[in-house]
């Protein structure tokens, strides 16, 4: 079993910055993709950014140039630095990881952390 524990988030004014982190623990051989998704009230969950073990990244168009995803493979941890935040960034942010545990490959999710951006 694998657990993803998120930290960070909170309330910030528009234009401000916040950082999120997510640490994976448990039966882990390797983690290919780690990423962040978000879900605003009444909307579908959407990809914010993901990063491979080799450091390749992908961002949603709405966050390019403002958010930066990074990871520490030795710590099985992924980070999301969010700058120039907008009210539209308000959502619950979820960590996601595609984990190899021996012969098994499973998709895991964190519990979610609230990010609220006030105007």
C-alpha cells in the first residue's frame, strides 16, 4: 500500500504565492509520474502539472509561467510552487502518483488540500 500525504495550501490574496508538497510512502519501487490536479466547486478535476522521474514536465495552459512543479526522487516527494495566484486558481488540489510496487503499477491520490485565492 502507498500513501500520499500533502501539505501546504491555505488562503492567499490574488497575486500572492503558495507552495504545496506531497510525500509518497509505502511499498514503492519507483514512481514514474507525479503530479497535481485540482477541482473547483461544480467543475471536473483537471490536470495542473505533472513531472516524470526524469524531470520532464507538463502544465495546464492556465498555469504556464506561474506554477512550477518539481520533485525529489530520493524523497518520493513532489512540489508545486504557485505564483501570481488568481481567484480562478481556487480549488482543492490533489497529489497523484503512478507507483511501481514490484509487479504492480497503481495510481494513487492524496486526500486533497484547499487553496483559496481572494480577490
